[in-house]
């Protein structure tokens, strides 16, 4: 995924320099913007492969920038937020951000998220089967295998797993999952989601208490990990 | 008023001059509890009442004898002096109390700033010093020295971050701006998610987790409860030796979520057990790296959930935290 271009929208020059240095040394082409306005102009003139957007911008609220971008820009947007901003994160994810990073974050995590978002963006969405380490999902026949043995899933468990598999590496918010699997009328009934996640983990994880595939994102949602994060 | 009514009935028995003393006592008692304005009003009013109802000729404001006139004047002066003096004493008391409180808070903030400046400056000093060393002394450092300095910087940064997070949490709790985002929580997931975050801290400890299979879901703020468990376990690791067994239990007892985190370490100094949750309290001789905020944040967060937390020493060895929270629960079964 080298030579992919990344736009960094952050008002802190120190953070911009750090991100630029890190990403540049990993083969990415970098654009920088210090304000929301600059960021929007930059995306319009040279649409990058991915945008890193800080939510706490001085001129325009990061959420506004996200909204403007999502009116036409479809490449991945990863938001950067300060600690304890769960509400902000959920809102941004529900408004079309692909992923999030909480300051302070490790470089390895940043690179992994960028790779995952770019891979997702370029991958073929209409595959009939998908494999994730020991797990194989046959979307055509709705069959899930773990270490080649078929595992029995209820219809809801399957829908949930298939949704995760199609959004590998991406954080899916509670709301989104409820809406997609149970329908809009169940958006506030997160108790079903909790119970089915626990149930699904028992079937697909080697150790349901130390899940490797279905990861809890505290207060936000769940993330499906297909492969080891630093493959 | 009530006293004057009583006086009306008994003044034939005791004479109107004794009634005056009864009224004076009443005004004095009032002065101990009320502000200066109502007390002065009471003093004036009682003088008028005494004149109107008791001094002959009764039911007029005129005063018959010169002796009574003098008495009325004296009554009036005594009532006034009484009211003013009592008020003054109360004011002095108030000032002394305020001064005392101020001294206490100065002492509190001195402790706070000492602790904070130590806890924040130590990692900052480490970072600045290590970076300086790497920048100016690079050619004389071996590869291993450089790696060591970098790892010092890394440890110090995480410590700094932890302190800042504690301070932010404390400020949020104190300012009362912490808003709970309660949602259904799978306690099992909550516990294991926190343990996963603590993996590197727990490598040298033994763990036992007991969560009943049929434990219902509880409505809690997942992120904040994660912070609670995180701080409690970090606290255990700071005060117990390696190989200590940490037991985490959850249960539903009388509609309440009960969570227990116990260890078989040294136990808590029995005399100071009540102070454990106080802000900036630290056991004497404990390892550096804490601000004494962790447990007070835990208490604040549990109380924000309308719950309670207690700490006790176990009969044989070690200590145990017990959290109890009464909140909505749900026994949804997957279908």
C-alpha cells in the first residue's frame, strides 16, 4: 500500500510534524492542513487516499468538516480524538468516519489502522467467501467453518458475524449493529446485542474471554479483527 | 409571642416585672440563633408588648409611674445590648471558623501541589534529561544506553499520561460535569476487557475470575466502570508483591450488582483503612508513581452510579474491595 496519500488535518503543528514524519518514513505521501477550511480546500484540489482528521479544530468543528467531506468524499476518514471523548467518537463514526484513534496513541496502532482502512477501501466487496485465520465464512451458502468444522449459528448470529466480516477492521457502533441486524425499531435495545455478542464469541472464539476476532470498543461498539493486527 | 401570652395568664401571680425578665430571656435566646435584624425587631416588639399588655394602665402605651418608665427604658436598653453583643460573639466565632477552614484548605492544597508537582515533574524530568542526553551525548552512548534511555522516555510518558488522566477524571468528578452514559453491560466482557488493558501490569500476578454464567446484564457506564476496575487492580499491583493472587468476583445479590476485588497480599494498615478513599491519601512507604487519586476516583465513580464501595482486610491475609450498585438489570435470553 505504498505511495498512498494521506491528508493530516490537525491544528497542532507538533502533532502534524510527528504524524508526517512517521507516515512519510513508512512510504506515504503527505498533505497537511492546520484548519478545517484548509483541509476542505486540500481535499477538493488533491483528493487523498485517506484523511486523518482531528476532531478538536479551532476554526470549524471537526464534526462539521467530517459532514462537509462526507457529502462527496468516499475514501476512508480516520478521526483523532482526545481521551474520554466516547460521545464524540460515536457521533463521528455514525456520521461516516471509518475509524478512530485516541490521543495519545502508539505509532504502530496508527499504521495498523491506516493499513486496515486502506485495505478495506480497495478490497473487493462482492466476494463469495472470506477467511479470517481459523474462521471461514461462505456468504453464498451462509456456512461458517472454524478449523474446517462447520459451526452452527442461529440466523441472528450469522447476520451479526457476516456484518462484522464485511467490515473487517472497522469499528461498528452499537446503534449501527442494532439497526442493521435487528432493524431501526430496535436501536435502543442494546441488551440483545450484548447477549448475542457473548453467544457468538462462545462459538467463534478460541477463548471467549480473550476474544481475538470480536473486540469490544468500550462505550462505542465492536471491531472485527480478521488477521493479527501487525501482519 | 408565646411567652407574652403565657405572661398574660400568669402575671397576676408573678407580677408584671417578672414578665419583663421572661421576655428578656426570650430575646437573649433568640439572639443566639437569629440574625441581628430579627433579634432587634424582637427586642423592640417585646418592649412594646410589655408596655401595652403588662405595665399598668394596661392596654395603653402610656406608662403610669416614673419607676415603670425607668424600668421600660432599662428593659429596652438591656434587650438592645443583649442582641448586639450576642451578634458580635457569633460573628467572631464565624470568622474563627472561616479562618480555621481556610488553614485546612491551605494545608490540603499544599499537599496537593507537593504531590502533583512531584508526580508530574518526575516523568517530565526523565523525558527532558533522556532526550538531552540522546541529543548532546549521542556519540559517547552505546547502543544499549540509547535503547535504555528511549525505554525510560517511554515509561515516563505513559506515567505522565496516567497522571493527567487521573487529574482530568478527578476534576470532572469535582466539577460535577461527569455525565453517565448508562447502557446494558455484560459484566464478563467488562472485567475481561479491563484485564486485557492491564495485561502488561499483571504478567507477574495470579488471577482468578468468577462470574456466574447466568449473571444478568446491568445498566452502567461501561467506560467509567472499566476505569473503576482498572484503578482497583492497579492499586493492588502497587501494594502487593509479585505472585499475589488477585480474585475478581461478580454476582447479583438482592437485585444489586456486587463486585469484589480481593488479594492475598499484606492487607491494609488497619488504623488507616478509613482514609483509603481520601483524596491524596497514600500508604506511608508506598512505591512512587501514584498520586493518591486512584481510589478516590473509584469512590467518586461508584457513587456517581449511586453505588457504594468498602474496603476491608481479610481474616487471614490480604484485603478486599466490595462494590455494590443498585441499577436496572436484564435477563434477556438469546432466541
